[in-house]
C-alpha cells in the first residue's frame, strides 16, 4: 500500500502540511478582558435594556423581585445586571446600588422608578406610578340554587358516571345518609360557590321530608329534578296542591262507585 501511494506525485499542499505537521499544536489564547462600565454608563445601559426587554419598568421590577415581597436588594440588582449582560465592576455596582437605594438595604419599586426616570428614560410616568397590586384576587361569585343544582348534577355524572355512585362516594362512613356538612363538602370538592341562603334552599330541595338528612333514594331522585318554578308559598303552589287534592278525591269517588254531580 505504501508503494502504491508513493507512486503518486507529492502535491505542494501535502508538502507544506508535512513540513508544518510538528508545529500544529493548539495554542491557548488568554481570555479577553472585559472592560467594565462606570456607574453612569451602566445606569444608562440598564435603562435602555429594560425598555427593550420588558414591557415597562414595573415588569422589570417584578422580574427582579425573585421572592415576590415587593422589595429588591443588591443581590437582585446584580442578578438583573448579569441577566441583561451589563459588565460592571464591584465598586461600580456598589455605587449604582447606593445611588438607587439611598443607603437602604432593600427598596421598593417607586425608588427605582424615580432614579431611572431621572436618567432620561422614555418610560411614561403613568406606567411608573401605578396603583395596581399584583396580589389582588377577585373571589368567585356565588351561584343560585338552581344553577348549583344543575352544575352539581353535571359534575357528579361526569366524575362518577351515575348519581348512585356519587352518593356512595359521598357517604364515606357507610350510614346510608348524607348530612348538611357532607353536602357542603361535596360542593366544595366540586368548586361550586354558593351562599348560605342558597345552600339552605338546595338542602330543602333534597330533604323534601324534612328529616334532617338525605337518604339514597332522595339524593338520586331530587338530584335529577330541577327546582319547582315559583315559590313554595305562592298562588301557583296553592293551585297545584288544590288540583292534586281534587284529583285524589275524584279517584276515591270513582273507586267507591260514587257519581259526580255537575
């Protein structure tokens, strides 16, 4: 093989490679020195990068506030400078922090806003001074008894596939009946908000015999039924009860062989 390769003429490029083969050791170059910025330069670049990287100054502040307590310290400032690739020496960072914090160990967002706004930042004032609180939470709106009953029925069927299995799951002690506390816990597990008044209406809907508890037959039957239209003491309810009593009297007279006179 060597004789076969030797029959080919040696090219100029290969000759140069053979001559420089021993001088091809990798050379380790010294790391490039990074020129640190002064306090003024770092502050201006920080303002510029905040405008390009965040929607507003408040967004940058919340990104810097890693423990979400509404305050930042020097460590948070160093982390922000490192994240935005702003090279600064320790003494310049200390000067920058002293300028922002005014000698305090921890500062609020308003103090940072005042300093950056004074550096000619183009951030609007209405964004810097905001009354918004990030921790404000709007609670759930309580639902009516009718809406709760329909939502409870849908969630029970979706989770347990049948109202009977739902009752067995809620009846954890195996007594065959549910109390007010267990029904309330079931609504909480399904994340269904309801007021005390509407819960009382829902309970009376299930506990139709006013026994103080709900058995299996009541739960399955009443969970499948909607609330009766109208109130339980109005004219409509009186008419319905009167019609039912008349129908029962008519059925009794027919079974006794009586006649109805017009």
